[in-house]
C-alpha cells in the first residue's frame, strides 16, 4: 500500500518504513509525530483511489527523525565573457528527515 502525498509543495510516494527528505518543516522536533492530509492518490493492493483534488479521510502519519539536515552544496557561477565579470554563489538547502509510520486510507 502506498500513497502520493503533497508535503510543502512537493509530491512524494509514501510507503510504510520509507525515509523521506522533505523541505524544512518549521517547529519540528525529533521523534515528533507529523500528519499530512493532502493525499492525492492511494493504491491499496491494486485498488487505486484518485482524489479530486485530494482523497477524503486519507492521511499519512510520519515521525521526524532529524529536524534539520543540510543538503549538498550547489555552486552557482555567473560569467560574462570578455568583461571580467565573474560571480560565485553557494547554497545548501535545508531538509527535514521523516520516516513514514502509517498510511491511512
């Protein structure tokens, strides 16, 4: 059984026991239970339910493993040829690591 759930503007495939790295969730603490109710699709052993826009009564229960995880550094380099213009910026996205405990449909 799995569900497609929207978390902070992104869609994830949620299965029990799976770990996800989602965009940083404000006020999240370690070992805290978090529920997401924007479930777009549920597959229950071949029986597919598609929401319009969401499936009523369905939710995904997660546990926060780590409230703040930094992603890999992404370098952004700008250059204009023959002008001597070069600019280098770095960015590390902040994530929250969650474990899917239960998919309720």
